[in-house]
C-alpha cells in the first residue's frame, strides 16, 4: 500500500474501533447489570460477576461487528468527506483505487476475525460462560453468604443459621429421612462438594420424631451429616451458540454452519453495497446514506429472523440468494438511470 492507501486504511480502522468500543461497552454493561441479578441470597461478590461477564465478550463481538461496520464506515467517510479528503484524492487522479484497496484489506481482516470468532473462539468461551453461570445460580456458596438465611436445600431439608466473623452459629436444620429430624448446633462447618452438602456440627442436639407424640433426643459434641442437594445438577443444556465448527460437523448441524457463514457474507454485502452506492461514483449525500442504512438494516434484521425461525437449509439459502439478486437488480437499474 502507498501512503494514501495506508492513510485511508488507518482511518477506516479508527472509525471501526471507535464504534466497536462504544457498542461493546454498551452491550457489556447491559449484560453486566443483568448478571448482577445473580446476587440474591447466595450473595455472589461483584468480582465474580465481573469475571463471569468477560466470558460474554467474544459472543457479543460476533453480534455487534456487522452493526459496527455499518456505522463505522459512515463515521469514517463522513469525516473524510467533511475534511475534503475524498475530493483531494479525486483531484490527484487516484479515483477510487485508493479507497477500494483499503476497503478490500479491511474486509479481509474483518472476515478472518469474524470466522475465527463464529466458528471456534466464541462457542468455546460461551460454553464456559454458560457452565459458570449455571453453577453460580445453582450452587450454594456458604463461604460468601454474609447475612442470616433460611435456605431450602431440597424439598425435605431446610437450613437456618447466623453468620458471625465467617463462622456459622446457632445452626437449625430440619430434614426428613425415614423420620422427621431437627438438629440444633451452636457452631458448624458447612462445605459443599458438588451435589452433597457436608455439615460438621459442634455442641448441639438432634431430635427425631419416632412416633406421634414421642421423640428421641441425642446430645452431641460433634456430629457429621451429609445432605444431597437435589437442586444441583451438572450443566448439560448447551445451545447452538456453544457449538464450534467441529461440534457442528460431528452433529451434522449444517444449518448452524450456514448461519455462521451467512454472518460473514452479510458483512461482505454491507461493505460492497457501501462502496458501490456511496463511494464508487462519490455520491455521498443524505439519500444514498439513507439507502445504505436501510439496506444494511433490512439485511441484518433478515439474518436474525432466519436464525430465530430455524428454517431448513435450502430455504435459508434461497432467501439469501433472492436478497442478493435484488441487490444486483437495484444496481443495474441505478447504472441505467445514471447513463440516461
């Protein structure tokens, strides 16, 4: 690339990164505030939520990149247009070559990034996110509980306690095995190992309802008890966004591959339409910008609709192909109108 090509390329990158960080920041903040809702009785600390939200970034990137390109190109070339730099390029006799080549290089980089994210990086990291989020929602982290709680461990076990200086005191436990049982302990050490909650109880008593109006009482200095946390289950509800390319091939999920490929095709169409509609003949006016925004928006909305409908492979290809044909027809009529 010559100096002018490099300059235009860097301006496109700057415009892209500016819009990218704005969109990514907004998207990430929205997801971060949603995740804060996890801080219920379990009291998940803010740093855990912050760490968890980082796993969402690759998936957010795959969603926002087409929108970033749509607005990034407008911001970049509005600046170049306002500063009369595009006119200067035409005056020097370079025409659109010094704009076309940087757009080609930019498109190539974006497609490589988008394919890498869509087909491997994003699914792998998003899968980790789903697992971690599920564990936070379903695993009782007793170490992070900072207030008194009444917790239902399962439909037969209820727990109440006070926590002072990271120690569990005045522990009340009601559970049913063969008979109804009530345990009270002055202190306790409570840990969790996957689906089991382990109680090491100190200085207390256990009351068992043997028969109606008849109980059995056991006093103890140390007493160990394991309770099954029936609410805890290993995460196995993986959605389409957690499958990378090898998973899709293994599962013969070709529609998911098509959807991810379509994202890259749409990015190419958006950049190509911008070049042909706004740059090639240098018609950088309100009407052409509106046409470009309308076209890009319809294309992105159509892509999301196709993903959500989960239609069959052939019909999916057919709709994208028809949209491509409509685009070609639009430019054929546009060229004829210019010639007339």
